[in-house]
């Protein structure tokens, strides 16, 4: 008696489901499925727990709150994603947020007619910072950690220079509307976040640039042999990261209608956490935009739920740290498991 196989069935699967080999194979498939979707399961468990503990959590207004809080953070995480996929890291984004926000605020204060010019200027400043990072990493072969750490310090100082050591206040009401305007029923920052994820996911999956990013992160020397312009690719990812940090600075400063020189402090670490929790490897070459979205939602949902339950901030930091370490540990274990 012959058995038929479906097109998507693995060729090495045992024909008899009742043999020990078949049971081991089926168990391995279930384990692989659970590993691949472990963060989805964690997110569902977190949502279920907070929904049980508080009736305020699973409500439409609270969902809106989570999405609004996620938007500027998401832009930074998207930029960090493309950088980490090349095997790099961008520690400067928090300070770039502050510098971009201060630049935009300086241009628009007292001149509401310069609103769009201020937005463009903030994004350009972020791109310029990213360009410097990218050139130092790609042309001078300076380690990304060192290059972006230097930019973190420099951009932070420049943010205070732009504001003469103080926040920039007195921004026109039009500037505050950037983060508080609804478009097709969604807050503008949330719409920008959604578009950002869709566009970058398409770019990474369907363009040669996305292929080059993965190739550089997988093996830079092999990518160069294959004809990839690795210097241009490396420079580009840092420019993208800087531009998105600049746009995030505009959204954050618009939300508070002010230009604080310490805006965005710590965002670089949160963005790295979202990318890593989403399954990306810090060694480069592995990760997805949708994984970053999952990591982002998990962090923001966790923070929101802990705030609702009035958990002290220091315990929130402990829980987030444990989550990051657990995510990395699971990722490394899964990688070793697939190689054996």
C-alpha cells in the first residue's frame, strides 16, 4: 500500500505516523513552530494577563494610547532594524532625536509659516548625522559601536548648543497639531508608523537594496565578491536610521509643544531591545521588519499594562531587562538547535 505526499510535506517525514521516528519528527515540528512564534505567544499571554487584571486594559481608548505611544518609538526601531541587519548598531539615535527636535523648534518658534521648513530641517539634520555615522563606519572601518557612541555625545552637546542650554518653548499651536491631528480616523503619528512598516517591509523583501542589506550582514566579504557595493549599503542604512530619528524628534516635540534638549534619551536602548526581541541577530543577516513590530508591541503593551497596575518604574526596568535577556537566550538556543 503506497502513501501519497502533499507538495508542502517534508521529504524526510516518516511514512508511518505511529513509529518512534514519526513521533520524534512530529514533536520536532511542533517545537520548531513554538520557537518561531514564541514572542507571539508571549504577547498573547501578556495581553491576556493584563486584560484579566484590569478592565481598563482591553479597551479601545487604551489601545489608542498604546499605538500613539508606539509611533515615535517605532520609527527609531525601524531605523535600528536596517542597521542591525548589516551587523551594526546605532547608539546615537536618542541624541539625534533631541538635535533634530531642537533644530525644528528653533526654526519654527515665532515663525508659524515655517512649519514645513522646520519639519524638513529636522529630518535633514537626522540624515546628516546618519551620513556621518555611515561614512565613519564604511570608509574608515571604525566599529559601529564606537562611531555611533561618539555621535551620541556630539549630537547631545549640539542639542544644548541649539537651545543655548535650555529648552525651546513658545512654539506656535500649528506645531502641536503635527502629533495631534487625525487623518482618516487615525492619529497622524500612528498613520506614519503604519506606512513606515509597510514601506520598509516591502523594500527589504522586494528590492535589491533589501537583499544587499541581508548580504552585508551575513558576510560582508562574500557580498563584496558578489558585486555588492558594501560601503554604499552601510552608509545608506545609517542615513535611513538618522532620518527616521529626525522624524521621531518632530513627533515627540510636537506632542509636548516644546524642544527639550534631552528629548529621546534612552530611545536607542529601547529600539535595540525591540529589534532583538523581534528575533533579529546582533551579528547581522537575520531578522525582519515584522519581527521588530512584534517586539515593539510587546514592549509597549508591557509598559502600558504595568503602568495601569501601578507597578513601580524600577520594577518595570527589571522586567524589561529580563525579557530582553530571555529573548536573546531563546534566539541563540534556536540557532544552535538548527545547526545540530
